[in-house]
C-alpha cells in the first residue's frame, strides 16, 4: 500500500514538473514572439517604411496575434495590462493606415507613440519575467498591492486638500468698488447658427450697469437667418454687428472669430463670453473691480451650473479637473472658456490669437503665460460675479469631445497613461473596497477610506459649482470618472478617424494637420 501511495505521489510530482516546463517553454516562446514583433515595429518606424500600407497591415495583424498568444499563455492581470497597451499600438497603426495627416506630422506623431508604448510594454514584460521566477513572487505581489493602496491614499489626500484650497483661493474677495477713471470694456461674442440663448445673453448684457461698455457680436458665417436677425434686433440697444469671414484652413474657426472681434473692439479690457452664459447687471462692473483689486491682466470665472436636470457628470467633471489638481504648482493654471477677461494691450503683446490659431483652448495659453508674473487669477462664482450657465447634455458632450483629446496634445500614449492612472487612483479604490471587504481582507479599510475621501471631495466641488443638486450625486463619483474616460476615448477616435463638429465645421482640419485630399472629403460630407 505504501508503495502504491509513493508511486502516485511521484507521478503527480512528475506531471506537475512537466506542466511547469511546458508552461515555461510556452511563456518563453510567447514572450520571444512578442518582443520580436515589437522590435520589428520600432525598426519599421525608424526606417520610415511604415508608409507602406500592406506592411503596416501585416504588422498590425502580428501585433494582435502575438499579444493574444501572450495573454493565452499567461492569463493574469499583468499580461492583461500588456494586452491593453497593444490595443493602443493597434490604434496607432490604424492611424498610419488611415493616413489623413500630412506625412511629416504623421511620421513624427505615430513614431513617438510607438516608441512610448513599446517601451512601456517591454519594461512591464521584463519585470514580470524576472519576478515570476523568484520564489518570493507571491510576497512581491502582496507588496505591490500594498504599495498601490498607499499611493491611492496619498493621491486622494492630495486631491482633497487641493479641492479645499482651490475652493478657498477661487472665492472672490473684492475690497473696493469702482471709482475714478474707469477703463473701457468690450464684450465679444462669436455667434454661429445660434438658438434663442443668444437673445437671452444679449438681453442681460444690454442691461449692464457698467457705463463704458461696448458689446460686439460676430456673425460667423451662419447658414441660417436667425442668428443675424437676433444680433440686428439689438442694434438700437448699442450692440455692434460684426460680419465674419470664413477662417483660413490653418485656423480654428472660433479663434479666427475671436481675432476678428479683437480687431473690431476698442475697449481697454476685452471680455469673451459664451452665448450660454447668464450675467447680472453688475457682472461687468464686478469683473473690472476684480481685475483692479487683484492687480491682474486676466481673469477667468467658473460659472454656476443652473440646469440641475441635465447630465450631472460631464460639466461637473470638467470643473473637477480645474479645481481638484494643484494646477498653479504645476504652472498649469485653471481656466474656463465660458467667461474670461484680459487686458487688450497685454493680449496683443502675447501674440494675440495668431499665436494660438490651432489651439482648442487659447485662453489656457494666455493664462499660462501670465501666471508666471502673477498677472492672472481664476475665480468661481460665489454670488459675487453672479454668472451662471445653461448647457444642454448634448452641448456638454460636444464640448468634452471637442476639448479632451487636444488637451492631451493628441497623443494616444498620454491617453493610455492618464486612463491607467485614473483607473488605479480613482476607480480601483471603489472596486477594492467591495471586493476586499467581501473577502474579509484588511486592505479593504484603506480602499474604503480612499473612496470616502473622493466622495467628500466631489461633494465639496458640487456644492461650490452647482446652483442646486443633491450631494448624493457625489456618491456616483466613480461613474463620473468612467464617463469622462469614455468621452476622452471617443474624442480620440473622432479626431483620428472621423470628424469633430463645432457649429457645423469640422475642426479636425486645422487641429489634426489633415491633408488636402482628406480636407476635401471632410468638407463634402
């Protein structure tokens, strides 16, 4: 009997050893194939042979197959991350196949993305292969898990104090009223195919109590008669009608409209205002007083959100990224396009809109330049400026799609890195709090603490930027982050392979450096 048991245990051990050998050989083969394909991709990009579409299609297939085989041989979380990076590599190769950008720009952009993604993948794979062979692999994985939990806690604490600090710093404290020689002010509004929101905005502006005010509205080649009729109906109230001209192909239409408005304006201070902004009689006076009191050349005001019944995530998350990060420390000051004011002479000195003709958020460029000399301030409406905004869910979605990808410099590798960072820092804690709590593991307490900190931070933000709205919205914070990531990837896809419309114009043409043939196809849609 003992001999039979001994024989059985020996057989099981031999099978286990042979299985490990087969697994090891299969994993080594999968890793070798994966690395060969990755190196081949880098070589092809460096040799500029990537312009051959058949070769690029073949490379795309090899990347997909080698990544799938690697995941098949080692189905775990680390290899899954490597596989996800391969999806971005495939996306990058599809950009080459599509070939709708100028050749030099396309080569430079896709080559840089390939180098980043392959380097990240290779580093992760090498570390995995080194650690998996160690007898202490399980201990190392537990160490990494605790490291991630501690990092999540630190990030959540930084975000919490950043929200609280920015909430306090962006509260306007205007000590003195207007007096003496007042500067002249020009309110500039670009309009194209507008609804009655334009009428509502102008009615509030003409009721302003500021004495030295001119209001200019540019009709940006509207395809309907409604927009110019609205503008002309306010002629007796002093509103100046500015006829717009079509933008050059290398200009963003909105920036071109801004440029024309500035040339037509005569005010010492220029205020740019969206048609969705709702102002009070004292808003302009308060704006001038704030610039004078704080001795700055430019301010931007984050308005209150009026439309509570509209999607509670998109616009609120846009404000979240302006207030939840220590932006001033990073020399990337918060800014919002709904309402901002700048000294016209300083604007001209900074190069005007010619310097930002392709930028999706030109106001961010000027704010970045002026924050270095402490000549810029960012405020949130706290019943002082009395500015609010009414944006439909569709308009909020369109704005997010229009701005998110260009804000990340149109680089897929940055989209990946940011997505992973947000998943680990802001989504994973909520998942771990549930999963680890069910399994009875102590780290669940850390994840739960992180989740609570984020909910509290988001609740503070909601109270600061919304006219109404229950704090219960804050509980859905992880869903808000997921929606934001979805819109980011949709923005990336639309810019790279489809079109992004603003007021009936495809803004991909100037932003993505599209070739003339693709420009013609886009215009013919």
